[in-house]
C-alpha cells in the first residue's frame, strides 16, 4: 500500500497545475497585447509595407 502514496499526490499536483495554467494562460494572453504595443506596431508596419 505505501507504494501507491506518490501517485495521488502526483495526480493532485498535475490537476491543480492544469487548472491554474488554464485559468491564468488566457488572462496572460489577454494582458500581453496592451502591455506590448510592439506586436501591433509590427503588424501595422507589415500592412503599410504591403499596401505600398
């Protein structure tokens, strides 16, 4: 029986990490764009070059 002890802890940590990552990853993606205007400027520069 003691050999089965690490597995529930591993699955518990894995599930909590998955939940945490799923909850935080979209918010990080949403907040990255306003804080980094370099992406928008790069897209605008590419669009201007394509138009010209």
